[in-house]
C-alpha cells in the first residue's frame, strides 16, 4: 500500500499542511519539526505525488498539446516524441484535437482558463493562429511544431522543406527524368511554398524548366492527389516525374497513374514528402521528416521555457533526408 501524507503527519505528530510545507521547502517550519518530518518520510519511504507538489508550487507539471486531428498520419510520431521527452522530466500530457470544431475549441479554452497545464505544444489547427498568439501574449508558454511558414512570435520547430525538395529534384534528374510535374499542398501553407521553391530552384540550376500548367494544387489527401494527377494528364503535356508535397498525395498520384495505364516508375517516377509508415510499404521514394525528433525538440524547448530560459530568436530547424525506394 502506498504511504499517504496523512500517515506521515500522524507519525510525525504534525498536520498534513506542515508536512506539505516541509516538502515544498517553506521557511515557516521550525528546524526540529522539519527534521522530524523528514526522518519520518525517510523511514516510511513516502513519495509525494508529483502533481500535488507541482500544484503547491504553482505548477500542474502538465503540458497541453493542441493538434488538428489524430487521424493525420504523422501526428502520432510527433506526439510520441513529445511524450517521451516530457515524461522523462516528470511531466504529463493533455492532448486536445479540434475534431468537433468550435465545440472542441471551447472545451480547450475552458482548460486554459482553469490553468490545467503549464505550457502548450501546437500543431496548428486551421484558423487558430491568432487565438494561439493571444494565449502566448497573455503569458502562456507556447511552442509551435511545423509552423508552415507562419513564423509566429514564439518558439517553433520545423524542418528543411526547401532543401528536401531540392534533393528530390536533383535525384530525379540524376535518374534520367526530364519532364516534371508537381502536386502541391494548400497554397497558403509556408511549407508548400518552400517545397515548391526548392524543387523549381534545383531544376533551374540544372537548366530544366517546368511548365506552370504542370503544377497543380492539392490538399495533402490521397483523393486530391489522384484528382490533381488527372488534371496533369488532361493537359496533354508530357511528364515522366511527379513530385508530390506529401506522401498521401503521392499515393493518390500512383493510383491515378495506374488507372490510366501508366507504370510507376517505368513511365513516371513519383516522389513524396514525410516518410509516413505506409510509404515504406508502398515502396515510395520520399523526403523523410524526422517527426519523432520534432516532438522531442519542441518538448525540450517548452520545458526550457518553463524553467525560465530565454527562447531562441529563430526556429529550431531539423534536417530532412531523401529516402530512395522503387517509385522513383
């Protein structure tokens, strides 16, 4: 049976409040009493609740994490990285999604008001940046994961989107591809602009031009990846390689090409971005984002903020890596 604070108080012949003050190093307990309480704690092996001690010190020793949805393929890896780092430092995690829209945000806001957590990790849900920035301005420590180019006024963790796309382009050219198409993500995402610029810049350095009609916007889903590919084929323009801005879109590209009788990679090479688990099963060439490390780095940033450290002036940027498989 776990020893309780009441048992310590009874053995030391003091109140529970006195035991709590000793545990929290309060100066208003005389030395003899404090020594007696500590001796009892040592004798019975009492271990105080981390949450109780944290609350007594004005901390919940809990971090909140706000994400769009748990169905997004790489969210789990990011969350796991954050949890590993937080738990090693004695913190718990409260996870929030916005699956139910304004109702979800209202519940989240009530927890913010109740000070249920000490700081916040964010994978930005749509249309929430102004709200998150307001929370930061009101004093809540916040760290953004994958800021999508928004460059908020608080610490963030990202990856080398431009360099990853640059590597994808160079690889495709070295593999003999000469006619390129691109399926982007939503145009208002900073990471999409960085990936497109990096890809086109690398091709430009090699003297390769991409027809603007072969750059089609998607939405990071498999379905829209397939629709975008149908649009590319409908132009009648030749292409022997497609760079999709995430793996789900790339899988849609592969599906649509197959339905049209075009073989991957014989007729068209396909490269994605992220390296989610299904990419390996599908033998998809892709640019790997270090998703678990992103969660770890964000958690470390937030913990350092909670300890009073000055936040870095620039985002923490982790390197991407080209992973070559059968598709390209």
